[in-house]
């Protein structure tokens, strides 16, 4: 059976990419890879996802770049005396499905000429996480349309409370597949992630 790579990006930072990634990892029993972690190295996104995933099949691959400062990767790398080189970001070899989580939004710079968009490969299934805030329609449409213009297979996950008029116009203007919604839960633990994994699984395979 053919294995897929799912690339998780967002409309901005702190929109829920890591929770969405955990749900996908659990739903698919997939491997997880965060190419660039900036800041929180003792409690990184990889650490968080390990705590949230119940299955024993998923493997968690090390970051290509683990940067000290929680800021845009290009700036965090500069503070660490580094320049991010895409040739050094090698995807893990696995016979499993793979979930890759980006950093921030699609146009976050990695160096002077490349962005998160340059990490996405042509066969990746790209999932955009959109959270409602003032300006999110613009950010969501820009993100989805940029990906579609590049020929990517794009789906959408909503994060947070429903906003019907916002969601309606996004869907009318993009025709994008909506996988589901992650509500603002009181907390996220393995049980909650597992429940969402059951809900989302049929939309992923």
C-alpha cells in the first residue's frame, strides 16, 4: 500500500498545527518529523506529540535544526551562528506514512531566499490549519491559493470555534476539502487526540 507524506502548515503561528499534527499521527499511526524547531528545545513540538500519541507504531524523528530562540527560523539560526541550508534537511526514511510539521506560516523565511514553502515536495498532501482571527480570511486565502497555484493537493482543518460566514467564503472561493474542526477543548490529552483521530481518519485515507 502506497504511503503518503502529509505536510502541516498554518495561516500564522499558534493556530494549532501541533495539535493537528498529533491527531494525524494518531489517525494514521504515522511517523512525525519537525524539520526546524525554534525555541522550547526541552519541551519541543516533538516532545508534545510523543505525549499525545497512543499508538506504538509511530516513530518520532529528530529535528534537522534545533534552534535556541523562539522566533522566525532565519533569525533564530542567525543568533545561533548558523544559516539554514535546505540540503541539510533530509526527510527520514520510513515505510510508514509521514507527518511533517512546518514552522509558523507558509512564507516564514528559512534564510535570505527560501521559505517554509520550499520544504514542501510535489507529492505531499498539504494540510492548512486555519484559526479565526481578524485577518484570517486573507491569510487563509493567500495560503491556500499559493499552494494551489503550485499544484499541491490541499486540504483544510479549522482550529477553534465555528465562524460560519468566514468558513463559507473560504470554501466558496477555494473549493478546498475540509477535513474537520478541532474545537477549543479544555485540555488535550491522549484520549482527546484519539477521539479526534477517529473522526478525521476517514477523510485522510
